[in-house]
C-alpha cells in the first residue's frame, strides 16, 4: 500500500493532490486551505491554539472518470482567523487499504498559516464509492489566489465566485488592493488617490472664482489654512515627542522595576542557595555523626556477637544442667508416685467429705424451704396491712383534694382582689408620669418649632449659593468642553502619524516580554530544582533514620534472645516449685470445703432475720404518713378561714382606689387636648417645610438636566473622535495580525491524516517537504513510532541516527512492512518539530484480532488523539515549557479563551466501541476518562493484553491504549476528560468551561454540552496488565538474570540546562550513525558522539534499570526497534518475570530512590535510539544509542537507496539560517 503525503507553509492556501493508480490510472485530487483562529492578536513568537472549522461535512460519494473525487476548502479571504480540520483523516478511508500485496502510501507535511477568519470555512469531500486501486499518491501543489471552492451544498464554486467573495471581504478596508506573490502569500498595498480626484474635491468645495479680488481672498484664505495646518503639525510633532518620551520613561521605569524584581529574586535564590548549602553542610555533618554512630553500633554488634558466643557456651552449660534437672525430675516422679499413693487415701477421705457435704446441702435445702414458707406468710400479712393502709390513704387524699380545691378558689379570689388594688395604684402612678412626659414633650415641640424656622432660613441661603455655584460650573464646563474637543481633535490628527512608531515600540516590548518570560522560566526552574534538592536531602535523612532504626531493631532482637534464655532457666526453676505446690493445694481444698459448709448455714439465718426487720419497718412508715396527712388537713382548714376574713377587708380598699383612678382619667383627657393643639401646629410647619424643599429640588433638577445636556453633547463629540481612533487602532491591529506565526501540519490538517493498513502490507510513504517558514524547523523526517523496522533500519526516520533531514522542496520515500498489528503513530523526529503539528495516527488492522468478539465498531471514528498546544512555535520555547491548551482530536479550549466547538465522538446505544487512544503530546501525561462509562483495556502500545476494566487510564507521551466502551448508558451527552499534569494558567487544575474536554454523544442526544459529573477514579495500574502471548520475560527470573544489565544514570546540569545519561548529554551527530557504519566504523568506540552508546551483541538478553525521581519527571522512555518486557514498573517495588506487560514506551517514575526495569532480546541489529519522549528533554540530551550487533547491521539491511544517499549532501549544502531556526 502506498501513500504520498505533501506538506508546505502557505500564507493563504495549502493545496495537495491525491492520485490513485491501478492498471488504468485514475486521479483523485484534493485541495485544502487551513487557518488558525486567533481571537487575541499576537506578535512574533506568539500564537493561539489551532481551532477546527465549525462544519466539515462529508458530501455524497460520486464516481467521475472511473475513480475521481475532489477535496476543496477555503476560508474568508478578507480575514486572518485560523481553522484546522481533520478532513483528510476522513478523506483517507478504507480505499487506501488493500490486500497484502505491494501497495504504496505517501504523506507530506505542510505548514498552514494561522490567519483569522470571520466565518467558518466551507468544505466538501467527494470520494468514490469503491476503491479497488492498489496504489495512491498524494502530492502538493500551489494554488493561485482564486481557486475552486466548494459550497455547503456540495457543488463546486467557480473561480469567479471565489473572486467575488474576496472582493466583498476586502471592501471593509478602503484604498487597499491585494496581489499574490510567487510564494502564494498575499501582499497588501495602499493605493493613493489620484491628483485629479483631489483637485476635483477642492474645486467642488470652493466653487467657481469670479474675479481677481475673489482669487486674492481665496489665496489668502488658503495661506491662513496652510499656517493653521503648519501650526497643527508642530503641535502634533510636540505631542508625538511628549508621548514618545512618556512611553520611554514608562518603559524605562518598568524595565528598572523588572530588573529590581529580578535582582531581588536572584538575591533570594542566592540566599536560599546559601541556606541550602549550609543545610547540606549540616546534613553532611549529621551524616558523619551517623557514620560515627554506625561505627559505634557496629562495635556494639561485635560485642553482642561476643556475648552471643558466651551465651552459646552458657547454653551448653545449661544443657548439662538440664540433664541434671531431668535426673532430678525422674527423682521427683518417684516422689510423685508416693504422693499419688497418699492421694488415694486422701481421695477416700474426700469421698466421705463429699457425702457429708451432700447431707449438709440437703439439710440446708430443708431449712431454706421452711424459711421461704414463713417469709411467704409474713409477706401475705404485710400486703394485707398495706392494702388497708392504702385505702385509708386514698380516702384521706380525696378529702385533702377537696379541701385544696376550696383553698385554691379562695386564694384566687384574694389574689384577684389584691391585683386589682395594686393595678389601680400602678395605673395612677403611670398616669402621673405620663402627664409629666407630655409636659416635657410640649417644651420639646416648642424648641423644635424654633429649630425648623432656623433650618428654613439656612436652606434658603444655601439655595442662593447653589444657584451661584451652578452658574460658575456651567461656564467652566463649557470652557473645559471646548478645550477637550480641541485636545481630542489634536490627538486624533496625531495618532495616525504615531502608529508606525508605536508599532515598532510594541515589537520591542514583545521582544523584551519574551526575554522576561525566559528569565522567569529560568527562575521557576531554579526554584523547582532547589525544591527537588531539598526533597532529596530530606529523603536521605529519612533513609539514614531508617538505617538507624534497623540497627536499633537488631539490638533489640539480640536483647530479646538473651531474655528468652533467662526465661528458660527461670521456667525450669519454677517447675520444682509447682510440683511442691500441688501437694499443698490438695490439703487446702479439704479445709475450704468445711469452711464453705459453715458459711452456708450462717448466710441462711442472716437472710431470714433481715426479712423480718424490713417488714416491721415498712408498717411503721405507713402509720406515720397517715398521721402527717391528718395534721396537714387541719392546717388547711385554719388557713381558709383567715383568707375569708382578709377578703372582706380588701373590698373597701378597692372602692377607694376606683375613685382615685376616675380623677386621674379626667386630668389625662385635659392634657391630651393640649397635645393635639401642639401637633396641629407642628403639621402646618412640616407642610411649609416640604413645599420649600420641593421648590429647591425642582431647581436643582433643572440645573442637573442642563448640565447633563452639555455632557451629552460633549460625549457625542468625544464618541465621534473615539470612533475615528478605534478605526485607526483596528487598522493597526489588522496589520499586526498579518504577522501571525504558522504551524507545521501534514496535508493541511492537525493531527495529520490517519494511515490505516492491514497486517502484512508493504508501505511506501513518499514524504514531500514544502516547509518554508523561517521561524520553524524547515528540515523534516518521519519516525514510525512502534514499527520495529526489522531489516529496514534506515527507514526508522531518526535524524542523526538513521538519516539526515529531508531538505525543503525535496522528498524521500519510506518503504517498510507492516508486520505487527496494533495502534501506532507517526511524527517528526527532527528537533522539537512535532510539537508544531507534524504527527498523526497509524493503525495496522488484524482480521484475526484475538479480541474481535469484544467490540462491534473499530474504524477512524473511534480514534482519539490527545495533544497539547503552545501559543509559541517550538524553536522559541525556552526554559520550562508550559502548554496553553489540551486538544482532543485537534480541538480544544484554553483558559480565558473563546468557547470554540469541542470534538464530538458519536456512539449508538447498544454497541461496543474500540477506542484507540493516543498520547501525541510533547510533554504532558494525561488522565483519560469518560463520565459514566467503564473502559476495558485490551492493548498497550500495539501489544494485546488480557482485558482489564477500569474507568481512568493515565497515558504518558508516546503511549497508546485500546479500550472497549460499552454504550449502555441513557441517551445523552457525556464528558470525555483528558487532564494534563502540567500547563499554564491553571490548565492542569480544571475542567471548567470545557477545558481539557471533548463530548461523547449518543445517537438521538441534543447538540449540547454534557451535564455529567466526574466519577470516582479507578485508575489503570501498569503491573495489572499481562500479555496474551509470550508471557514470560526473557532471561532468568532474577533481578540480574540477563546477559547484559545496565544501571544507567541520569542527571541534569542546571548551569548548562542540559540532561545527561551515563554522564553524557546526547547531541545528534551531523553524520548519522548508520552512515558512520557504512564509512568503516567497527566498534561503539569509533562512533560519534563519544560515550553516547551501549554496545550489545546479537541474540542476548538485555536489562536496563532506569532510576526514578529525575527532575522534570515523570519521564517516558521510548526504545526504537524493539518492544520490551516491563519486569519492574515504576512505584511497584517488585519484579515480575512471569507475565510482565510488553510495550515500547515506559514511565520510569518520579519517586526518588526507586527504579524501573525493562528486558528485551537483541534480535534486530542496528543503531537504535533510547530517549525520553518529552521532546524538549530529547533536545536537551536525555538519550543514548544502543549499538546492537553492529557487525551484522549492513549484511541484514538492504543497501541504502540513491535518494537516501542524497539526503545528507543536500541538507549540508543549505545555509545555517535554514538548518537552525531562530530561538528568539
């Protein structure tokens, strides 16, 4: 199967042609334009995330001239927004798949300029209904500015229609024309007005000149206008100079502030570094102390060993003693026999005693029965007496209740009378106090009247002052208004002349901003490194403490062993005492039995006596209570008689109090009349005051309306001036947006087109390099990630190892076999180029997939790619990278950005889908999940595994998983989540607003954002994955059971900002390693770069141990040319040689002191790179090359083609500015 992929950077168009050939040649052409939406303008080195088009419809399949189809797409030609599409990914369906015959495919990257579009582009894809062709070619063309465009209805639009659309878009900018350059870019020029048009305007405005006097006056008027214009120009120059000086002053102030902040940060970091060094010195001193303690402990251990030896000797002595004790025990056994004979006699005595005890128990029972009968009789008598007493008490209580009711009624009457008398007295007192209060109120009202009259006078005077102030303010406002209008007019006239200088200053400011950003990244990196060192120091202290604890435990164990020996001796000594105690116990039991019998007799007698005494006491209490109730009844009767006499006396007092209350009411009525008179006077004064206030408010309102009218007039003029200013500003911003950065993409889309083949197909992929943007990498290579390239090492696509870069305007054809089915991907392996978009999916299907019964759907619609996006081209990213957004299938949002459309994955309820999930990122690892659904993992990095069901999968850069989703939930929309571990502006901390998200949409669900919540995490763990076949790892099942065991070291140089492996920071050699072998290199020592190689022989087992915890981690390591067994996963703490997972990309972990291990067989001779797949770390040297059976490389690989031999000379002949893009 063959593919042709062409790529190039275009300012307004990127066109590619896909041709497919069989015995009878049929051509299929496709053209595509890309743009990237930038909602916020950016200068050089800044860019916004790629946005997909709002529509990407698939048109009706049509057959034309045997097998022809067209792919057309264009944005609005007047704007600069950028969109990216996955159209070609859909335009390469299964017509590119064929039987396992020699077939071809071609893929070429192209950079699509990211200009803005005001509306979604239109596209149509026409494909043949069948594709019997065995060969296809996709090439690159440059389209003229007016190219064929397809509308939404699916029909082609003519060039005239495209030109009409372009002219309509350009009508928004007067006096501008566009023309196409030879490179396809659009050049905007300003067309000055014709002189005739200017003269015609002057003539039309001035009218005809009738005589010489009119001409002279006209000349004088023109001279005055010229003088005024000259004066305005001078004012404009002065204002421009002032603005420029002010901007320079502000800029200098900001730079000085930044410098001071930077210096302060450096001072803080230096102090922290000093403190850390001091702490490190302290830790080293503590380490020395601990070492001394360790030596002391070792000495103690040696002493303990001596003691153990002595104890061993003592143990031998104890054994002798034990033998003597055994002899003694035998003697004791004889004594015990004698005791047993004596015990037989004692047993007979015991039986007699038992018989005697039984008789005593029977006697006790008889006594107990008699006592119980006596007690029952006494209880019955007592209950009868209590019943009689209860009846007597009930009758007395009834009488007492009746008496109590009568007394209560009498008390109520007395209380009511007393309350009435007291109430009348209280009312009289209250009336008296109210009269006094009303008199005070009258005095207060008189004072209030006087104060109100004074306030009215004051308000009248304030009103006169306010009128005078308003008149002055109107005059000042009119004067200020005139001055503001003049100033605004002067500023507007001067603004256009200052735009160019401002643009230059903005460029300088952006450069300084980039420098400051770099410095900030360096400071952040230094802070992270400092924190890392601190963490490592703490870990060392903890490990030393752990070692100390282990030594203490050993000492304690030794002491415990000594104690056990002592206890053994003590137990032997106790045995003798226990034998002697047995005899004494037998003798004491007889005495105890006799004592127990006597106690039982005494207890029975005591119980009987206590029961009789209790009954007699209760009868006496009942009699006493009856007497108390009788006395209380007599007392109540006496009290009732006294209350009746008191009631008669209080009746006379009540009548007297009523007379006093009547007199007080008459006085209160008189005072109330006087209060009403004063209240009427106060209300009249309040009405007059309200009228005065209303008049003042109406005058103030009139003044405010007059002032508002003046302000509205002034605002209208100011708005007009601002509108003019905004138009000029928009023009400037449009000019700046024309300088947007571009992206490097394949066939105009990101991610690149999906390449789908069958197991056993031969792939021929022709890569054409049309890259031309000088701010990005212009060289190119394509690595086929996961394809082992057995026998085709030069096709691996690794710059510096297996090839030189493909030079611009050149091509190279990759030819290799797709032997192993699985989920793979392709990407650039030159610098950090694939971060700018050169990446795509590669799937090798297997008709005999062992998991085929687990899913129903597996096609391009189930491919999910996870990438990050940077608002800056990769060569300009320095320091610690910080992604701006997460893209799922090329679409995504960033914090603070517009709510663009998200990617949608469509499913139908009741079906099972095999999702192939790719982490194509340059740095981030992602936590991938789909709300409300489980994910059954069936493949890892192209190798089938036993099914494992989870709901969250963590993918590191370069890794892939196939997961099966059962669409068995209610029809709705569900969030697809992909949370990164890093990112700028809080990208890695939220899903708000659809960030880090896409949508899983069931058929029949509305087109809306989901409302689902993230479930509790059930995370996939790598040790839980096990392969379906080839279960055991190669080599012996021990940690050192391989032929080669490499304990690689990894480090980071803060000053040089470079990583290293085994002490060497890898740099890509200018002469590829395989070319060095062709040139005569025989050993790894002969290869460049020096020290960057591990040399191994053929058909051996290799184990590589990676240390965890390197700064900037966790680091995913990828090995070219092999899959490997992960015999020790990161953070697992154990080996698995029985059934470890097989893959090609490994997370080596982020826990200091831990490590991860892999094993593989050296069955694929060649130079294979092993590197961190965080692409920035690879560029900083975190890699090495495995020189595998280098003597067998050339015999087992075909001779390089002429095109391959030409790659290096062509690349070396290019100038340095093409080979090395600028980094600032």
